[in-house]
C-alpha cells in the first residue's frame, strides 16, 4: 500500500468525528487511490513524498482520471473528492500543508433522467424521418442496433451492419441514406458507412470532428443532447430498464465488460432512470 502522509494523525482526527467503520474504510480507499495515482504522475512528489508537493492540479488530474478512464459514477467521484477535502483541510489546520488542494475542485454534476435523449430511441421511426443530418440519423440507427459510435466509425464495420435485420421504417431511411452516400462511395471506392464529404481529404472515412459538427447542429435544432456518448449511454440505460430485451438491446449488454455494466447500473440508480 502506498504511503499516506500524516496518516496516524488523520486517523486520530477521524475518531473524533465518530464515523462508522464503513466510512473509515472509504476514507482510506480514497486516500490510497489518490496517492497511488499522484506518486505516478507527480515527479516532485514521487521524489520527496512531501505533502507540500501536492497541489490542486494533482486533484484535478485524479478527478479527470476517475471520470474519463475509470468511468466512475458522479456520486462515487464526489464522495472521493469529499473525503480528500476532509483530509487536506485537516492537514491545513495542523499546518502540515500551506494550501488546500481540493478547495476549488467542483463536484461532478449528477445527471437527471431528463438529461438523456430517450425520445430518440422510444420514437425511433420519427427521428429517422426527421429533418436531421443523414449521418446523425445513421448514428442513431447504429446505436439502436447495439453498437457504439467508435465501432460505427471503424473500417469494415459495414460488414457487420449488413448482417443486421431492419424493419420497414429503418429500411426506408436506409434507402434515403444509400442515395445520399452513393456519390461518396463512388468517389472513394469504399463501402464504409460514414464517408468523408470532403473529396480532398486524406482518408475516405468521416472524421470524428465532422460527425460531431453534424451532431452539434442537430442537438441545437432538437434541444436534445445528441453527443455520441450520451446517445449510447441512453440506449444502455433504456436496455437496463426493459424487462423483455430485444435482440439489439441484448447485443449491447452482452458487449459490455463487468466494470462498464456496473457503471451503467450505478448511473441508472443515481438518475432514478425508468421507462
């Protein structure tokens, strides 16, 4: 276990707060995880192991790591930051550190169910016919089949896509899409789903930034958050809220590893997500 500065004094302080054994364990886990991360990413602290070499940026980097890499839920991250805040305030009060690195660290906003564009999937035929970018509608369709946007943009994903079954509304949209994309397929001699509209581009595949521009415009037009990650998260939460899973929902859930599945289940609980 990594060294935690002034741990004996802090544990004595925690006893004065009469916290539960479970809360004590959570404090220790938060500190251990933070200092394990910091000693690997802060060279000054790695050499000195002096708490004075730990600063606000270290906490910010750790917060981003929990959010982006570990994909911990907002409430879990906020609890860790709160535990670190108690620790650093204690050290400041006993003059072991000249600053409180957590002082300006904001909590992560816990999303509400209304933050998720559920209508996109609950009323899929309407959105496939809506006045939105072809690529926005195509991405919504791909995600509704249980795939994430990174898979959709991979070379040769079209081979998987062609093996799927589509209902009448989906086939009608795909007919429009094929008419739209045919000039680009001819130009690039490429069968991938998302093709660049820039004929001078270095690659035939649509760039992530180009897709995001379409999604941003359509988000503003619909007043819905159509960001790729938000769309996929919404689809997974809907699947977790459904008693009788469709083949597409089952495909999406089967593709998740255990940590990801736990993350989405926590998010569902925290947002009181239900249909």
